[in-house]
C-alpha cells in the first residue's frame, strides 16, 4: 500500500546506516534535493550511492558527500567543474568510486527492476573498466558480462502522483527516475502535486504505482533546473 508521507523527514526515516541508495537526477535536473536534505538530517552514514554524477556545488548529493556520509559512489561522471567535494574526499581516500559507462549504468539499473540476472554489452571491452569481468564473443563482437545494480532505497523526483502511486514527470526531470523506482526495494518520491486515483490518464503514466512505496508532496521545491521548464 502506498505511503503518503507528511514530511520529507518521515519519508526518509527508514533509510539506515550502510544502505544502498539510488538518487535520481542528471546533474541538478530532477535531483530530489529536499529528500537528500532530509537524508542528511536523518543521519544515516556509510551509504553506497548510485547516481549519474558525484554531486554539484555545495547542495544535495554534494553536501552528503562533503559530510562524509557516502562510503562508495557508483556513477558515470564523477568529475566536473563543481564536484570539488567528491574530488577532495576521493584524493584523501575517504570515498570509494566505481565508474560505470552511462549506458551500462542505466541498463544495470533497468535490469534490476526487470528481474534480469545479467547481460552482455560491448561497452567497456578492452578498457580498465572490463578488468576481471567475464568476456564472450557474440555475433563477432567481444562483449562484457555486467550485473544488475539493486538498491535498498531510491530517492527520485516526479511532477505528479495519484493516490495509487502512479507517476508522471516534467521533461528532463524524468531521467533515471523510472528505472531507479523499479530497481529499489523501497522507492521514495517527491512530487509537486498529488491527485486522486483516476485523475492521471493511464496512457501518460510513466512509472506505475506498483514500483512506488512512499510519496511526499512539496509545496515549493527549492531547486528547479531550467531544463525542466524547457523542451524535453
């Protein structure tokens, strides 16, 4: 049954020390900043975080890393101009990094939600990213065996939920949200509005409610990336 939380604090309360947490967002677009802030207040530590990148500036995921609460990050793009908190922790040996090509990252997350045990891909073959992994030649191409990424929790951002947990997203804020919700044992979603069951056209539902455990409504999200307001 869907839990409609009274606050972001209540929404993230189940997250515990040592959990694996998927966090949506492509940079700041679709990043569930309020849920991350609540996770910071929650106090959980020794987290493994799965995200597209390793945080931006001083807010959200970057703040979580700065506070030393992330022991490992699995991402495709760890370094950029404003990833200074990750850089500092990594060079100090205080955070573990697993780099995954972006397509592989998305497919490993999707595979977890789809119940796929493993898959082969040519991406990464012949590079250090494939070291120690099983390789086979399929259809004349060398391919690397990759395994799904499962998570205890996911924190994502959608635009609208109904009381059954069905979700629709706003443009680029969608990014990893649907596959992360499906891959996590417990998916937690912040939304701008909650409507009654049946008020969302079934044809436009992106994430079915079966993949959603907790929803919390925010009256005025702190951060909206301009790309969420523009064309998809």
